[in-house]
C-alpha cells in the first residue's frame, strides 16, 4: 500500500517515543552532573564525559533488555569504573585523590540505567540530590568542622533510637485495653526526639545571630518550656532586656501550638480539622498582640541560647517513653470508667508540664478507635491551655513581676484562642 507513491512503512518509527525520551533524559542527567564537575578545572570528567556516561547507562539497559541479560549493564558499570580509575592513576589531581569524581561517574551511569528501566522520576530526584552534594562541598565541610562531640553524640544517639531500637520492638498491644504497643510507643519517642533534634540543630547553627524573632521560633521548636525558663532568668538578671525576653517567650509558645498541630496532622489528619479553629485562633490573636508591641519588644542585645537537655539521650528518651505509656494507660482507663470528664482532667493535669505525652496518647487512642475525635481534640487543646498557664507562672516566678505582667497579656491572648476552640467544640455536642 502506498500514499502518493511513497510506501506507508516509511512513516512508521522503528522505535517507541518512550525509548527516545529515556535516552534523552539519561543524557540530560549526565549533563547536569557534568556541569557541576566543570567547575573544577583539574577534574578528569566534565560535562561531555558525564553526559556520555548517562547515555551509556541507558544504552546498556537497552541492550540488556534486547538480549535478555543483565550482564551488559554490569559490564558497562565495570568498564566505566576501570576507565576513570585508570585516568586518575595516569593524571592524578594534586589536591584531590579523585574518589568523588569516580563515585559520581558511577552514580551517573546507574542513573542512566534506572531511566531505561522505568525509574525516570526517581533517577531525576537522585541526580539533583547528587549534584547538590557535589556543589556544596565547602559548605558541608564547614558544617562538619563546626559539629562538637555533643552534636555527634546527638546524631548517633538518634540513629540508635530510630534504626536499632525501633525495628526490634514488638508491634502489638500489651496490658489493659491493649493500649501499650512498644513499637508505637518508641515511634512517638523517635518522632519527638527528631523534631527536638531539628530545632536543636537550628539553634546550634543559627544561634542568636538573627535576633529575638528567629530565636523564639527555634526555641519553640526545641522546647517552649526551656525557652521560657532561660529568658525569664535572663530578664531578671538584665531588666533592660525584658521586652526582648517577652518577644522570645511569646513566639516560642506560638510555635508550640503550631508544633502540636503539625504532629497531629502527621499522626491523625482526621483530628486536625477539629484542632484548627482553636489553634489558628490562638496563633492569630497572639500574633496581633505581639505585632502591636513588636518594635518595643524587638530591641536587640546579647541574647542567650536556650541550653536544653539532649533530646536523643537514651535516658531522656526512656523517660519520655515511660511518661507517654503511663499517660496512654491512664487516658484509656479514665476514658473507660469516668468518661470524657476524667480524660479532660488528665489532659489538664499532664499538660501542665508536658503537652507532647497527652497529645500523642490521645491521638494513639483515636487511631485505635478507642476515643472519638471530639474528646481527642478537646484534650489536646486543654493540655496546651494548661501548659500556657504553667509557663506564665514560670515567667512570674523566675522573671519577676515586671516580666510576668508583660508575658501574661500575650499568653492570655493565645489562651483565649485555645479556650474559644474548646468552647466551640463542646457546643457542637449540645
């Protein structure tokens, strides 16, 4: 059959468009990584070498599929490794053993093969991440050089908590109501330790260089209670800094509300809709109160960085785990024998010193269908309200009446938002 004297077969492609797309994407991945390597004049592999290596990975995958054997992909990997290592022996870089370029080129080859095998999106993500690692060499060295022995211990201890202890714990319920699941209990320990460690790292590298606002935000992420204690004492020792201390304390407690909301969203998204009105109302009113006196509060001076207990230390992790398990059992027991009233009393009492334990325990009971959404949300809001009251007391006790009067206005504003959320939730049941 012909069309205008030209055989129809000439209009059919001898390959699929997907195959051409894979070859092009593999080449582009190599070009991206190669562009970064071109920044180093002494590098033996640049943009052309990396581009061709990515293409070689995809071609090896094509040939491997055609001949139904993975040997060709393995042979290509070995060939690339031998060639770049040989090149480094023949022309070594004076200030670099060349190991980074060797590994980067092998990664590029593997990413090209991944594209052909159908993992194009994952390969692109890995390519961008690899290029960032290559580009930020000096910055990463700077971070490593600034890490203290305490910082390394924190990272290693968190690795033990999450990668060694967590996988070996049984994932089933024990005790009354089957409420205590060791795996889930430790998962909560890992979650809270991870969030606190992130804030600790931010405080460690940012410090007080960017002033009170950022210090309040980071301090709230690590521990709003510790931040309140540190800056209350600071205001007593240096009364001229009372305005700045007030700003830091109020910001830290606003972040506490958002932190609990984020944890609830990660664990039980269905409950977040019940928490949002009260939490956002608290943040909105608190932000307005802070904004009215922002310039007066944000006076600069030498600010202390809150020194919090290492959240990844095994003793601290065990302490929180035991507290969480105890609150979990008490919440299940009181909810069963005393109804919502007993649960709310427990939430208020435990929230005075620790919001995380009661928040996580009620969310856990909700996920087990042992607690409804409304009492779960009310308990969390009550715990945050009690916690704000306790920290207001700390501001008066440690910072004196002057700081206490400043702090109580903002704390009352945030608490009013939480109380409004509680009233709204309770009225929905009437």
